C-alpha cells in the first residue's frame, strides 16, 4: 500500500488563483515527520516545510500555507494567488521513526502548471 | 556552508554498458547519504542509503549497486545497464538521526538506449 498518496497527478490554474495540493499518508507510528518539496524544471528538489506528528498547528509562509490533520492523515498544501514561478512538481514525503531507516518516503508528486 | 555535488548532469549510455555516478558532500562530516531515482512522470524511489563508510542499505533489488569509499563520497554503479535504468537520479544528504530534511543534488538524467 502507498504510504504517501498524492492523488492529483497534474493541476492547471490561471495566475492569481488559489490552489490546494493534497497529500494523504499512512503510518502506524505515533512519531513521524511530514515534508513538502518543490521540484522546479531545473530538477533539483527544494525543501519547503517539515512538520512533526505532535504539532498540528497550521503554518503560513507568505503565499504558502499547510493544513495538517491527523484525524484524516492529511497534510495539504495551499498556494494563494498563484504565480507562474510556482509551476513545478510538488512532492509530499514521510519519515517514520519506527521504520528503522533515516530516509524519506515520497509520494508520486503533483505537477502544477500556472498559466499567465 | 554545506554543498552537494553530483555529476554528470546528463548521460546517454547504450544497453549493456557500465555506469558510475558520483556524489560528494562538502562542509560536513559523517553525513547520511542517499540515492533516489525518479522515472519519467513518476515519484521518487529510494534506491540506497548509507549511514557511514562501507555501510550500504539497499531498498530495491535491482541492477544497481552503491558504494561509499570515503566519508563524503557516494557512488552509484552498474555493470550492465538495462533500458529500465533510464531516469533521473538524485543524490541527497542529511545529518543526524531520522526525521531530518534531505538536501538534494542537482541530479543526473540518464538515458539508456
């Protein structure tokens, strides 16, 4: 079973629209971390946020915001007033303490295209 | 500050040829090192990770192998490439225990023809 599911393969919006990228995860661990990364056309992954399982406070950073809900095992990412520079592939990832390895499990990614 | 270098950026290889991708990290010691692969239009798959010199953990049985001959050097190899080995290979590093964010290299686009 998928540990991290990003059901939206591709999303296309027009500039200035708000867009939400969904992420659903699966774990039996009570202690874990969730991440979002951005992959622009250059290919290198850029870290956006890390959230631990004990902190359910939503976070806002400029036009970016994250909604973490343990009850639904979701960690969704919203971009407000999207811009062309937001066009990229976005990955959600999970790190579990009990997994016994210091690695991240990534979702399949959501490609966001922001049209001018 | 820490930096990660990965090369080459692009590689075109015939089926059956060998492969060697190299990754080095600067500005830190005893990092955890990782190789991920991204197939076209798909997510990131963890291939190997290493917590120290000579310590390699393999996630997926395949045609590839990894080695860590020095503390900050991580090499991905193959004796004979398959068409299915094509993809975008990313090296990454982190420090410390689980849960830390990964820092990624710029990637190698490998095309096996």
